[in-house]
C-alpha cells in the first residue's frame, strides 16, 4: 500500500474581519504552526470505500461506501450512522472531480487524521507521543470537545482534499506546485461551503492551503452556481471539473510574513462567540445604517491598508533600533506609530459597530484587556482576530518578549496558545512520524 502524509495550518485573521466577506476588501491572514494532518493509504478494490479515523476524539471513525446515483455521480454513504458533513462533502467533491479521469477505478482508501493541540481545549485530554510528534487524545467525540477558533474544519477539509487528490494524481501531486495547490484550494472551498451550508469568505481554507497571505475573496457565485444534485438530475462532475480546473477564481493570495524580529502571540480567552450570528448582526447593522455604515467600513479599510503597508515597510527597513524601541516602551519611529494607529483606527470603528449593532465585536472586557496589553513592554500592537467577540486576542510582540509567561493579573482569563506564525500552507509530511504514538 502507498502511504503519504500531509498537513495544513490553522489561521488567524489579523485584519479584515467582516470586510473580507466583500471581494473589494483586502485582509491579512496569518497561518499558524498548529496543523491538522492526514495520513493516507489506498489500494484498488472491488468496492469503493473511504474510511476516515480521528483517533484523538474517542476513536471517531466515519466509513463511507461510495455508490453512483442515476446520473453516475459518486455518492458517499456512511455505513454506521455517524455524521461528519466536512468529511462527507470532501469525499463527494474530490471523487466527482476525478470521475472522468479515473474511469471506473475503485479504491479502498483509509485516512487517519491528527490534530495539533492548538485547535482544541486540552482539558481532560492525555498526550501520546513518539520521538517526532505529540498529540492530545480526548475522551469525547469531536463535536463535544471545545474549539479554540483556529479553523479546524477548514484544515480538516484541506488535508482530506490533499490526501484524496494524491490518490488520483500520484507523483504529480506535489504540494510545491502552484497548480496542485490551486486545485486543492478550489475543491476544498467547495466542500467547506457545502458542509457549512453557507458561502463564507473562505480565508480559512485559503490560509490552510497557501499559508500566510494577503487575501481577497472569490465571488460567492462560483460556488452558488454549482448544481444541487438533490434538486436537479445532472452530471455534477462536469460543472465541478470546470470550476476546479478551468475557471479563474480571480482571488488574491499573496504571500506575506511578519517582519523580522516580531512574532505573533495568540491568547484564547473564552469560547462562546458564534461567528454566524455575529456576521448576521453586523450585516443587518450595515444595511440599516447606510450610507454611514459604509463610511465606517471605509475607515476600517483605511486602517487595514495602513496596517498592511506598515508591516511591508517594516519588512524592508534597515533600521536596527526599532525592536529596542518596542522593548523599551519608547516607540518613536513613524512606521511603528503608524502600525499602532492603524489598529487603533480599526478597533475604534469596530467599537462603533459593537455599540450601534448590539453585537460584541469588541466587547468592553476585550477593550480593557487589549488596552492593558498595549502598555506591556515588547508589544507592538494587539487586536481581536477574525469575527472578534470573547474568543481570542492576537498580539504582535518582539521576538524577545515573553508576555505569554507573564503572571500579571490582566491575563487571568487568558490561555496562551503554543504556536507561531508560519509562512507555508499545505506540506507533505513523513508518514512514519505518526506511528507508534504512546
Ligand atoms: N480532527 C478532526 N477530526 C474529524 N473532524 C474534525 C476534526 N476537526 C474538525 N472536524 C470537523 O469540523 C467540525 C468543526 O467545524 P466548525 O464548527 O466549523 O469549527 P471551526 O471553526 O474550528 O472550523 C467538527 O464538528 C468536525 O465535523
Ligand atoms: C467575520 C468573518 O469575516 C471572519 C470570521 O473569522 P473567525 O476567525 O472568527 O472565523 P471562525 O473560525 O469561522 O469562527 C467571517 C468570514 O470571513 O467568513
């Protein structure tokens, strides 16, 4: 049996929350060292089967027999009554994409999923390790273990899409090849949207695939226009093939990385904010308050662009005093002041939405926490990532700063996550590194 392994990173949307839903706005998405992994093995078989095992979550297993409908579309059917829409939609899309190329070849595919500790609360878990990797094992099924907000479903879909696509493409499946990444991205976006039952901005799947990026979304119509095979009797694979391979998705995913000497620190505050509800409330506030709401968005976008530009300037600067200025709480340089002011402008306008839209994008407790964080030495700036709410804070600090070890009472409710910014998205991993975890 062939055996290969892949991983994809979690994400933090540092700037661009809400605005990123509109293709006209840019966002700054950081990929994280917390990764989801897939280990795939397959052989040709009489019966088409895909089995996915997520041993860390009480040995969760989903086993699909793949059948064909009247239109010859591949339909995965779970045989033990277990439901995982993200797994099911990924299998559905990858298999139908390759339907024509694969002719009638049937496979018996087995995929193991591994998830780094950053994605879920570690409470009540035990660690298992070998000399390469350590993973947390939970007593509960995946849906019962609290998440930290790094985008577990997007990573799962991306590594599963990689695993299944590698079955079909064999040696041509090279994650260093941009067209391979594009194909995985396109199929993973489709599967993720279908599993979520909505077309989000897709920044999480894009970061899982391409790594840390400036992101501007694709048009939601690309996915909305795919046929719904429950309603229309049609060959789904034909439309999907065009969308996966021959369509220009027209989105931006330009590589970025944090400036030298700086690092990202993420703090988990308290899970509980529901992104979907917050997005609905913010959209309602926007519609009810036009044209002023557009001005608020405009100011947030100005802040986003100023932040992106100042990080770009910092990436190019030769000024060696800047890190000391941050460490000594003596920030004088224009570019550092600009980066700080940009985030302040974004936060100020998010607070307007918070108040007027009655939606906790930057609730008072988070404002107080972030303002305290800004007074610590070594801190360039700090923000609420993504949709905001009570979930998390993101802090950009100097490499020497050890804020995550601080005993200051302002961090009483903050659990710092053991992760860092990473440049790359999907990686090929060594399949043996996941064996004999004890
Ligand atoms: N390690 C994993 N193994 C299997 N399924 C997973 C794993 N991680 C995430 N999932 C799937 O993703 C779902 C969580 O998705 P969602 O609620 O959108 O959270 P997130 O914001 O982290 O993406 C889980 O219920 C499960 O279906
Ligand atoms: C509001 C948003 O722009 C960003 C949400 O970012 P989060 O990082 O909070 O996302 P979840 O992991 O889905 O909870 C919605 C979107 O872009 O789809």
